[in-house]
C-alpha cells in the first residue's frame, strides 16, 4: 500500500502495473495478492466500487496478507484491519518504513468469524479506524479478548472516536477547546433551515455560522460553513446524505490573519508534529494551503518542527496529558490549532490519519528527518511491548 500510494503521490503512471496485475489474475484466479494491490490502485484512482469488488473476491479466498520485509525480522506484528479505502485503517505500512518488523494484516470481514489459525506473532495492534461502517468490526474484535487480551489500541477506545463522541469526551478536559458536535438527519436540518426550530434547541449555545458535513466524510468532502438558516436547503441538495455532523464555526485566525492547522501524532503518550499548514482559508488542507508554492510558509513549518518540543508541546502539555488520559489509546493523531486564548483547539481525533514521508525532499528538506523520528518512535513502542511493557509508557509528558 505504501509503495503504491507513493507512486500515485508522485504522479507516476500506474496503468502498466494495473495491466500486469490483471494478467496475473487472469492466469491464476487464486492470486489474491494481485487482487489486493489492484484494489489499492483503483482506490487511488477514485474508483472505490471497483476496488470493493477486488477486495471482496480476495477475502473470499484469503484474509491474511504479509507486507514484504527485506531484512532479518526482529518483531512479528499482527495487525487487525477492516476492508475499505485507505482511510479505513491506520497507515501502518508508512510507520514501518525501512524497518525490520514483519507485518501480517488480518482483515476482519463483517459476518464472518476469525480464522482459527493466524500467523505467529509477537504483538497485536488494532489498526481499524472509527467509522459507522467499522463499528461491527470493532465490536467483533472487542469480543475476542481471550485471543488478544491487550492489543495496541483497545478497540473499545477506538469506538469512542466519532466526532460527536470525542466532543463530549473532551468537553471538560483541561487546556482543550472542542466545539460541541451533534448528528442530524436531513428532516431535522430542513426544520432548522425553515425556521421551524431554533439552532439553540438543536445545538445548545450555538449560533450561525455553523459547520456541516456528511457523516464519515474526510478531507473536506461535503464540508461547508453555512452563514444563515436559508443556506441549509441548497446545502442538502448539493450534498445528499443519510446523516450529518453539525457544529459551530470557530474563527481561529492567528498571526497575520492566517489559519494554522497542525497534524500531531501521539505515540505511547508522547506528541510528535507531522505537519503545520498555513492558509488564508478556514478549511485548511495541506495540499491546497500553498505550502509548495510559498518558501515563507515552509520556513514557518520548519521552525514549528524545530521548536515543537520546547514550545508547542510544552505550552499544551496539560492538554496532551488530558488527551492521553481521556482517550486511552496507544497511537492516535489529531488535527488541531490554537485558540486566541491559548487553548488546544481540536478538530478531529483518529487512528487512521495518514502520516507519511512522501513529500519531495528538495522542497521540504526538513520533513523526512521528522517523519523518521516518528517512525522510530512507533517502532520503539512495538519493541517495548514485546519486551514486556504490557501497559503504555505514558509518563513522558512533562506537565509544568
């Protein structure tokens, strides 16, 4: 997955490889590895329905897949995964880049039972990300504690990561600001848009503008700021869905009137910055924030990397400790910013956010060393578990 994603990220032509994989399947209908790689290619092409077909055919024959490791193995990691696109699971292949860790992925397919025989392994990690589609899988894994009593990332904790659950869980956490988030179905939103119900009745304390997005949407798909009730009807027509998330819009502009969004990964209780994007648009995404085009923005990000431990992480040490204590996860990531009064503003928490080292080194020379630091921290966590640390080493956050 990591190599194929890297090819797509660099804009390489993947058609010859897709044709080669198709030929392998035509010659051998049991070549499930080719089916899985072909599914990944179609996901990267945006053809998810076709990808689901390849995955379905593969899972009928085989649900355990080994990621190639070309070095002597020090640890055998078994990852419990969900079918789906690249956001369905933790991007663990990136985290194991150039490591000596053998990775076997066991896909848990709804409506089926665990295979009776699994590969020999030293440690187990639940890499299934939270979504409505994954709840059945996470519940299934939760019921198999006799086989894996203490996996990395307890599935019961992952189940708490929906946007509405996280907003409730962290509402009173010290040092943290997170807007109240609720779920709403189209008729409820239409009532709000027609003035038949007040916003304060639906979302106590809120006022327009509001943020609306379809359930389980990511990367800004279907995400809009609505300035008044009259905008709701046209939004529903443009973005039809069974259910939506609704929250208040928060203006988090900082220095120079710009919006700054951080992605931070927390590994065994210790935070590491992955990227910091600067944009004039409130909906900040790294790829559209102009980071490639602006040397000034990249210089600011590089400084944020250099000073993160002594500055950002230190300022928000109380908030990071609260996150670790409330979430009870060994590995997770947050998208966040800072409020004008100095609190950590949480946009999203998840275990399946992508953390990678694919950015070109000639443009972002400061990124690969930071990513390698993150990958090393993740791999060290696995080593600690194998050496007998059955509970997370979470004493590394220093609270002033």
